[in-house]
C-alpha cells in the first residue's frame, strides 16, 4: 500500500473556537481544508504511533466523506487501531466513553453540535485527548499554529472502508474496527443508574417523550429507553438521525425543540420531557407545563445525587461555567463541598474531573455531566432525572419547587442576539470593558453595582490562565449580568447576555423569569447599548 504526501498551503481560518473547528460545509469542502486540519492535529500529537484512535460523528452532512479521509490519513500517520462507529456514528459522550474504556490515545469527533446541518449547514471537527475530553487550549493552540505552516499531508492510497458492517479490516499497519456505537455507552449507563427502578416507574404507566431532533441520540434513546428500560414505544420522537436533521435546528431549547414543548404544554401531557442536540451532549428537561433551566437542573441533580447508585458515595465537588447561575453554589455550600467557576467550554472541566476535585459539572448552555466521561452528556442527564423521578415519585415541577424552597431560587435567563455585525459586537464589548473601573458603586433603579470585571480563570490544577472570558457585573443583592460573545457561531457574531436574580421568598419564587428579570434586562441595555449598537430591539433566542 502506498502512502502519498500531498502538497498543500495553509488556510488562515483554522483556529478552533469554544468547541473545536466549526465552519459551514462549503468551507470544509474546499480542496485540502479538512486534510490540513487533520494533519495539523496529527502533527501536534506525540507518541501516538501504534496506538488507538476513536472516530465518529453525529451523522450530519459530510460526515461519511470526512471519516473516509480521516481513516486514510490516520493509517498514513501510523495509528495501530481505529475504532469507528458503525455508519460513521458516535455521539460526543459515546466517543468519550469509548476512548476511556478502550484506553485510546484520543479521538476525533465530527460535529457542529447544535448548529444546523445539510449542504449549506455547518460541520465541525474536535480532537479529544486520552482522558476522553476535549483537547485543552494548549493543544488547540498548537494545532492552530501548525495549521498556519502546513505544507503537506500524508494519506494512504486505499479504497473506502465499509462503514456499515461491524468487523475489522487491516489497512497497512492499522486495524480498522467498525464498532456498535451504542453498546459501550449503554453498558456504562447501566452501571450508573438503577435500571430496575426506572423500569418499575414505566410499569406504573409513567409517560415520557424524548425528542432526539433527528440527531445522533435517536439510536441511543431507542436502545436504552425503549429496549432496556421498557418505556412505551412512542417515547422517542424524531429518532432517526438525518444528515440535515430534517431541516431543523438540533438545539434542545424552548425555541428549537418546539415540537416537544408543544406536547409538554398541551392537553394530557406526559410527566417528563427531554431533548438532546446534534451530537447528543446537550439536554433540555421539561415537566408537564414546566421548564427546568439547565442551571437549576445541575443544582437539583447535585442536591439529590446520593439517591442514584453511581453517586451514592456523595460528590467531591461541583463545577459550573461562569455564566451558569449560582444555584449550584448554594447546594455545594450546604453539602460542604467545593464549587468551581470556570470559563465557558467543557474543556475547562477536564482537569477538575481528572484530579477528582469535581464530580458533577454543568453549564447554562444545556450541558450537564459528571466524572463518568469527560464530555457533557445529554442522555445521561435524562437518565439521572428518570432515576430521581423513579425514587421520589413526584412531578418534575414539585421536585424543582421543593428545591427552590430549600435553597432559594436563582431566577435566570439568557438572551442571545444571533448573527449581529462583527464590528458592532466588538464595539459593544470594548464599551463594556471601558466601563469596568467606573461601574462599581453606580446605581441603576435601586440596583447598586458591587463589582464589574472581565472574567479570568487560573486552572487550579495546571495553573494555566485564560483571560477575557466575559464581562461580569454584579449587584449588591447578588443579581448578576454577564456579557460575552459566543465562540461557537459561524455567521457574524452572537452576543449572549446572561441575567440572574436571587429570590429567597417562597411566595415570590413561582414567577415568570422574564418578568422577574425585567429591571435587569433594561439595565443590561442601558449599560451595554445593545439596541443602539446591534440595531435589534429583541433577542433572537431567549432561554
Ligand atoms: C459548546 C461548549 C460548551 C459551551 C457551548 C456554548 O457546546 O462545549 O462548553 O457552553 O458550546 O458556547 P458559546 O457560548 O461560546 O457559543 P456544544 O454543545 O456546542 O459543543
């Protein structure tokens, strides 16, 4: 078999963002674009020869073509074994699970997560390291640096591999193994949760809907919920992964998972509703006529963790991203465990999980996970909730309201302004940075600014420092407004405004978040000039 060296020249736009390299499909389809980035990953790694690489994606448009190229390049690079999900499919948490279980050197995940797919939709590539988690910044920086000087890439001259048939093929010095994408993951879930108890719950006639949004978690949910947990056959909706997600936007929030939201807010709704995203790492949790914010979800899971077999021994600590509400902090305080505040991006949880400092992690962006893998995990969160429901036999709303009574409610919302002009976004953020020293002490409608800063984080394990991670403005009553630009969008800029207010009074906790946060929403606009600078008078998405 021949290994060919193909000459190439760099692309200037291959800097990974919050979660890998995300671009539109036509960008990835440019000659050598994908190959350059893969070569930059391989060239940056040390000591991988003869070792195992896991490859899989969320099945979006261009997944199969990209996998064939990556297999040929991995063979040329000298990996010993490639574990590839059947049909080219593996959810992001399953990649993490497979890397850890098979002691792989690393893995390549093909996904643009919750971004739409299809010929003009988005595609993405992420490299995960041997702990199963996203490569840390020092690795992604090195990949980018190499991509700016790449001159050639080696590729094996072989035919395409049959991705659909389980089994192994020898290509040069590399064994290519097509694996069942669900088996290892499902086995891990059985170890963490009480499947007997959940089966008992379904046996009582308990109804749930899981919206896979025509994305990767369809087959996982079918196997675990319907087959192993005996949930009713109509539990999984939109369960077949499609290259364009059926034309939808596979983002499990109140706007894009509207089909599920309508069911849960309709007549005679199921008791429990959940959805996950393109690559299966995000989750949204709903009760009948009730939405659980991701921040509250993390706090509730943490407060109830010892009811679930995998966490019976208690939690070492909780970690949340900075813009996530401070609800989990209150649980940590009461449990007497540590709570960490990290920048946005799951990669920042890896060190804390590896060091045993944190057990549960979560983000406001519909991400929740634990030390069972090193990615956030959509179906894991759903099973965690199911296990709680099976133990407590109360409604989702009762469990959350009961939590608020015990801990107080952090009323929370995120406002996204999508696809705004890049320059205006920079002007807005620069304007905020200029005000950081003058804001403390300023009064806004009875709210006094207690502090304002641009969040920076020193990793407690490796001491690496990440600066400029978002503007925080905190008020004397504990309320908070956070501004940051998304690192995952592919068109223009996305401004995210995170709003939070603490409500300890039980009688006032059951109010609508937008109404409860109306003052802070107006203050955010006054301080940042959102309407003036973006030309928008409303957010694109409110969660
Ligand atoms: C990724 C990251 C998350 C992050 C989210 C939103 O999630 O893994 O840690 O919270 O993006 O990031 P941003 O606010 O920068 O757009 P996913 O599900 O897209 O991989």
